[in-house]
C-alpha cells in the first residue's frame, strides 16, 4: 500500500467560534466554541486516516501545547514525525455566522535553521519510492520562499511523488524551479495570483491550469468553492461539481479535497474517479466539524452523486 507523508510547517489550533451574527465593532456572545488541532497538511492526514490510508505527519509543533496534536495522532493512528520546539503552536480564529466564516490567522512559530535540518532529516528517513508527499500550507518566519521547491527536489530524488498545496511566493518559487511537483492544488485566487491576472470564467481557469501542465506538472487541480474543481492533465480536462450538502463547518474543506485527491492517486484511479472521490471528501467533510470525514459508505455514496463533465482541452 502507498504510504502518505504530509508536511505542515505552520500548524495551528483552529478555534471555531459560532455567532448569531458577526458585526464589526460590536460585542458578541458566542453560541458555541470548539478547538481542532490542524494546519493544512495535518488536516489532509486526518481525513486520509479516516479513509484508512496509512499516513505520517511531519512538521513543527510548539512543545507548550503539543498535547492537542498528540491526541489527534493517537485517536486516528497517524504516525507522528513532527519536531517539537519551545513555545506554543499558534491558535487561529474561525468566526462563523449565517453569512459564512471569517478567518483570523495569527503568526506561527519562527523556524530556526536547526529545526529545519531536523525536519529535512525526518523527511529523508520517511520518504522513498511509493511515497506520496503532501507539502501544504504557509511557510513560517525563518523559512525562505524557495523551501518547498528545495524539498520537492529532495523528495523526488528519493523516489517520492510530491503534491504541493501552497500560495504566494512559496508557490511561485516551486513553479519556477527546475524540479517540479507531480501535482499542485491552487484555488482560483491562488492561481490568479500566480498568473498575474483575474480568471473570472471557467475557461480562464482552465487556460491558466493548462499553462502549468505545459510547464511539466502532470496534474493540476484548481478548487472553485461551490463551483467544484477542475482537474487538468495533458490528456484532458474535467470539471467536477459537488452535490448540495448541509454544512456543519467549512473549516478544512479544501484540505479534504486534497486528501480525496491523494486517496484517488493511491488507488490508481482514473482521473474521473479521482475527481469524484476528491469532491466527495470535501462535501462529506462539510457535514462534520473539524477535518473529519463521515463513514466510508457515506463518502462513497456522495461520490456517486458528483457530476463530472469533460471540458474542451
């Protein structure tokens, strides 16, 4: 079985506070609050563990509040290869009301050179042929924008396949490097930022994604929120549309899509099957708080309702 390795260098405890209505400048009384140990790569690992795929979580955790993450790893059987450093992992606020979710993301821990060396050593020990490595999330202070590009080259040299879910300068550096990821998963805004222009229409998104494929990235997946996602390979383009779902929380939905993409790659599914599974992971996660999936039968049932359309390439 394929082993999955996720890297989260800027994790967070996601504190979700539910309000009747968010009004700037007003005093609010919360209706509910919950904390979830997360960060993009850890959210991917959490969903993959729910699906039953062996997964190792690498990254950096503050020793002061690592217990929340350790409890997640123990509950889901995730192998913990995270480096502990002094201090506390950041807490991000998710303010939820009837309109949507407002995110307040705080700065993370500063990555010291010795910590980065320890992370790299752990990746080298864990990755190899048959590994899918997911590099996900923002880079903390102390990490250069080219870090993901360097890690992609190091991991691929060891025989791993690399899926990158990043944004801004880190994404731009990775896409300009000599060794490219095997797959990337930007959202529309992140792709627009890289392309340097608005991408208002679906055809515009597809054209930009095809530009990345022509650069040498075998698979480009662009998440579009309620409009689903497009899956672009040299051999064709698919648009997957999710079913309508009752939403408990949108936190981690994009990460669940990445997990479903990885699950499809692990299974060796055709692109259409992978698209259905990725959208089913994301839609199923919407019905759960935190980065958690419903049962396997429920996810498979959702996958059967995902509409997949072939687009002109």
